């Protein structure tokens, strides 16, 4: 899962690129607006998927609606609600491993104040039953 903001799409693409270029075929990129940064600063708001999508043809943007860009209420405004929905989404995924490429404040809020620097990697084992 990846935040649909350009900088995280770029990071995810580079992190999972094969030595010859594009991401490996078995890596699935799903844009999830609940992973976007928590503030409404212009740098933390995205670009509509119809504009950014052609630059990232390997990313599935189908779960995004049009309101996520401006973090419009009711679905995209409240950080607490977004992160609770993200937690439920993660628990519902039928995968053995899930990588979330996201932002500092999202990690901090999800993980109880953990502070990460840019491009830090943190492994977490989750109990799906406790996420629902």
C-alpha cells in the first residue's frame, strides 16, 4: 500500500525496482488515501489520480475517490477516522506481507509516537485479530 502523494509513489517505485528498471511483477502497488500525510498543508495534499496516474502506470488507483486530494469531509478530513479505516483495511488484506509507504506523522500516530527519519524502514508484526 502506498500513499498517493507523489513523493511516496516515487519512494515505493524506487524501493521495489528491479535491477533493470520497473518494479518486480509480484509487487502490487495499491494507492490508499488513508496513508497520506495528516496535515492540510499544500505540500501534504495530493494530485488527482487522473493527473498523476500516467506517471505511475504500475500503481492501482482504483480505490481512490475524488475527494481525497483536498482531504474533504467526511471521509478524508479526520486523521483519527482515516487511520482507523486504514487499520481495518490492512487487517482485511489477504496477503502474507504488506508494506506501507507513508509519512512521518502517519507512522507516529499509528505506532504511538515512534519518530522516523526520511526513508527509514521499520518492520512490525501485526495480529490481524487485534486490528479489526
